[in-house]
């Protein structure tokens, strides 16, 4: 080991180069999470189909479940009872045919109303600005949802 000084110097340089991104970002704080702007209709409603906390974390699962139920099973509407998170979605998935026959294509859920399971006709009715509502959080989280591969993006109102 006549070149131990060169090897140690090389290892130190490699460690510095590999850990540089961590050192560079050490003092910088994360930007605050965005606060999406609600449309007047959403503010007037006071609550989404499900609770705000549930929709923040699971809205994509709700949309995926809706898509599967509409496209694969022909279920178009959901009936939501007052209060709580949509635990009943699991019941729908497990006993779909029995429940569909019993409820005439209605899903039990959280608010006491009937909703069409549709991104464009239900969700975008209250959250009408994709740029001010959807894009803020999706850009912050660096995700590219595939909703708009099939759905028509809502026109932004000026």
C-alpha cells in the first residue's frame, strides 16, 4: 500500500461529491404546501362529497374506484349518508353484484345525497379551475395524474 495517501484522498473526494446534494440542501427549508383556491360553489357547499382530510389523502383512490365502477360495472351514481369517511367503498368492492341489485346502482357513503360518479360532472362542478385547484398540489408533489389523458380539461374562466 504505497499509494494509501492517494486512495484516502480519492475516497474523501468521492464522499464529498456523493454527499454534496445533501449538504447543498441542508439549510434550505421546504416551501409551504399550497392552499388550493376553492370556487364559490364549493365554499357555499361547505363540504366535499367526503371529508376534507380524506379527500386530501385519498382522492385518487376515490376517482379510481369510481372509474372502475362506472366503466366496468355500469354504476353511475353514488348515495352518501351523513358523516364519516367512505368506509362503505370497501363493502361495494367486496359485495358488488349483491349490493348493486339491492340498491339499484347506488353506493353508500358519507353525506346524504346522490352524486354522479364523474370527475367532470361532479368534482369539476365545484372545483372548476384545474389551474388553481388541481395543479397547485400536483405540481408541489411533482406528480402527473393521468386524468386528463381521457377527460377534457375544463376551460379556465378569465
